[in-house]
C-alpha cells in the first residue's frame, strides 16, 4: 500500500521570509515521512495580501519576490501569489480550499504538482493538504472572537495541521484544552524542534530599521533585495504607521503566530 501524497501549506505575512520559515518545512517533512503514512510531495508558501492591513507590512510584490528568491534552490517548496493578489483579506480556510481544489484538479499529473513523478508512484490516494504552522498558532483558537467555530472545525477536521514547536510552548496542552482540537487530534501532528531557533521576523525588521546586520538570519539574496528596494527602513515604517489590523470578529490574524512572533 502506497503512502498518502501530502502538500504542506504555510500562510502568513512573510515580512520578510526568514531561514526559520524555510526550516519549518524541512522539519515537518521529516516528521510526516517518519509516520510511515505520508509522502510529502510539495510545499507552498502563501503570503498574505496588502489588504490584511498589518502595521509595517511591506507591499505584497516585494514579499512574494523575496520568498521566491529565498526558495529558488528548493526542489519541493514553491511560492504561490494567489492569496497576495486578492483585493480583500482572505481567511485561512478559503486559501486552503483554493489550493486543495487546485491540487485535485491537477491529479494525477506529477508535473502539475511541480514534483518528481516518482513521488506519487505507488499511491492511488488523492493528495492531502495540511496547514503548516508554529505551535503557538494553536493558542489563537482560544482567543474569543478570533475564529469562527465552523472554520476551526473545517481546518482541523477536513485539512489538518502540522505544528512545529517554538520555544517553551506546550502544543499538546492546547489540543487537550480544546474540545474541537481534541476531537480531531488524529489530524494534528506535533513536531518537536530540538535545535532551538528563536528567529523573529519582528526582531529582524527592527535590526534592519536600525542598520544592524541580519546575515545568517535571512538568505543573502533576500538581504540584497531589501537593500536594493530600501525596505524595512525607518522611513518605510513611518509610511505604514497608520495601518490597522482587521477586527477580531473577522478572524483577526490567524497566520501571524507562524511568521511574526
């Protein structure tokens, strides 16, 4: 019996994309392979659109370009700009639906999935799509008004989560304390990162704004791009100072724990 083909989707601001963002994909792929059930055949980075309205958010065209530069050498993770091109902020489950439909519509062509054909051999299963996130993402489900109940149900029931631990957060406690998460615990995969890496996009932007080095925190190509386009400077931050987050009743910032802690 063949393994189930699996694609990992990471949503968020990627403001900018960091080495740690890319590391999450590698950790998740190793873990899912070791379950013996899945064959990770692709990864997708989906930057949020400008309409998200986060303070200090660089224009989507730059965030997408930096992500593509960072992942240029990856043989399995790609950048998709569909979400970033939407005129309105897109809820996480809507983005997942879009990419699942896209994947199922392309079956069984391995070329369309941008992966070696051998990745799909031996499996008659359609590909699954799961959301890749940091473990702190699970805590957002407990914030009143942040998520619609039906969206949480669909996210963990229909799709599933692959959560990579960050710092001292106890992801298993978050699952235990939520009836919805506990009911779908078989579809939530908790990945432990033993090599600690607390890289923060927020701190990287602060360092850039102050003219400090961020070498080895970002890919060199991304650093060059930031300098060329004068991103994350004090002046550029001031231009975005009046930006505001979406109201919590509209799901707030569901992807931010992954990208901007």
